[in-house]
């Protein structure tokens, strides 16, 4: 048998200008049927995932996807259907089904009022062959095994060493009857290491993940040495740590991934999907204080290379820098097309979705608490007895902002100084109660890559903050 050297079919069938001829009749048919707006989201994806355990690659997971999401609006109501059939007939069937959800049918004698699509806004032209520029499978496996080998070199009492890598390439085209016509290519890469240590009855597990967007060379530039040394030091520090005492006391949260608490407990409450559902306590608080005056919070899709950055959102809108909270005062909600129609909050370039199988919804991008005037040391020095949370783990959040998050790496603060390491801590609270207690922000803002799951699937996001101090929070422990 002779092996083919051809590139995958997906790479040969991009979304070029010829799609205008297929999309315009579809949009016109939807408008003629009585829809106030018709939107088509086209997508091709190419994914590879790798898992390394100890010193072997144990999983290689390629995946390809291609499809369309068709959404129609009739006033504030909408109908959405996805399909993998991108033929003219396949798209028309999807449109007919979406229209049927709103009690509408295709009418060949109807008047559409649709004047055709404008010139294509093509953000992909400047991006070239990003997929071809990414590391090969051989390069990727070598880098991942280098990471797990470095864990063995720098770690002690390690029982398990794992590394993971994912590369996600996506081409999208968005066309809508309001004149939206845009195309983009996105590239996300992430790499992570995890270590499990055991010594007798003592156990400790730590993980670190790095991610970027639109940087094909990033895995080659990944500092595996620094990542492994940092991870092993944290694992060793927590291995013999004592359990924290439960109580309510001041907490200082480290920068970078410490911002996951704001993202989960407060950020979601500032999406118009929550306003529509009536589940956010902040729905009627625009221009009212909801946090301490030390807090300014921002969501944007513009930071170079950040995991949540994008040239356009999944409704074809250019992303904006949105100040959510300014000096403690609520200023804006994140809004998508449906959110603007149903709540009146203007769109912010925040319409996002995991894939063509989901309708876009208002979602976060790069979300962070802005830097303040203090140093991290000043925050710690202001605490007589409390907890320093260097690294956060998993947690859960209720529909109105109740949360609990595990502290992966923590230290006591005693008389303004860092003390012994402690484990088993869980931060418990509610956004509307905790935000007014966030009294100090340091000057060391950093961002960290993450994944966010919500109504429109799992998406790439960035969380972040400087070191922050919460005057009082419930800490679960022993």
C-alpha cells in the first residue's frame, strides 16, 4: 500500500469568497419567511491532543470537524439548528428547521428586504498557514516528554508525572442579514504538567498549565525547565503540610490564576445570559457600587497572545475593552446579539461558542481585576493572622454567585509574614458579600489561561489579577 501525502480535506476546503453565492440566497429566504434576522456560522476545526504519563506518550487524540450553525430571530425569540451538511440543500434544511421553531416557513413569494452581503472582512489573510507552522507531532511529543523527564529530575517522592498538550486550529465565517460578513482563523495551544507525590501517609498533587492564542511557535518557546522546577517546589512544600484550621479571617490571593474566583463567582453574573434568566443579583445595579472602591475589573479580547483574545467574536463583531467595574461601581454587562435584544445592554463583542453546534451567548474573554498601587509584600504585612493562597484548585459556583474553591498551595500569615504551609483549605463565600471586602490590590497583574464551560459550551478564556487582599472570608478546613 502506498501512503498518501495529501493534506487533510479540511485544509483544502476553506471558506473563501465563493461562499457569498451560497449564503446570500439562504439569508434572503430566511428574511422573506418573516425572520427579523438570519445568521450563519461556518466552522472547520483541526485538533490534536497528547498525554504523557511518566516517560511515555499514552494517548494521541486527533479530531476534525466541519459544520454550520443557523440561527433565526423573530423579535426577541430565536431558533437555532446545527448541521454537518454544508451543501446548499443541507443548509436550507437547517434554515427551515430553525424557522419552524418560530412558526415560520420558507415562502418563495415573500419579500426579503435583504440587500446582499457587503465586502468580506477577512482577518485570516494576515495569519497565513498557522496550522502548517505549528510543531509537528514528533516535535510535540519530544517537548512533552522533556517536561515529564524534568519533573523526575527536580522532584522528590514522585509517584506520578503527567504532561498534556493540545493544539486547536479553527477557521470560521459568519454571515448575517444585518450585513455581517467576516472570516477568521484562530489558533490555541496549551501545555501542562502535573505531579503527584507520596511519602507514607502524606500526599500532595500540583498542576500548572500554560496557554496562548495565535502564536504557532509557542510550544517550541515553552520554558519547561522553569515550569518543572516551580511545580516540584510547590509539590514538595505541600507534601508534609499540616491541615488548616477552619474559621473566618483575612486572605491574600496570589496573582495569575487566583483570578479564577472573580471569573467564576462574579464574572458570570455580569453576562447578559444571567440577566435574561433573572439569576444575577446585579441586574439593576448599573452605576451603583457592588465592590470595594479598590476594585476595577475589565474584560477584553485584545491582549496579545492571551488565551481569550480574538480578532472577532463568534457573531462577527470586533472585540472591545469593556470596563465591568470601575472603582467599585458596576459600569457594564457583557452582551451578545440576543442579550442586546432581550436586555437592552449594548453588544460588547462577547458572543462566543464552543463550536457550530452551539448558538453564541455572552461569554467572558480575558477577564481580570486591574492592578492597584500596593506591593504584594504590603498586602501580606497588613495581615496579623490569615491565609496566603499561592495556587487555587478546583471548585464549584452556584447560580447566583455562591462559591467554594480549594486552595492547592497555601501558607499561614502570622504577624505580617508568611508562615508554614497548610493544606485542606477551601474558600467559601458569595460574590455580593465578598466583593465589598476586597480592599487592596497589588501592582503585579498577571494573566493565566483557562477553559470556561457555560450555556454555549467550553471556550478558551483568560483569568487574572494582581495579588489581592480580602478582609474576611470563610475558610473551610479542620
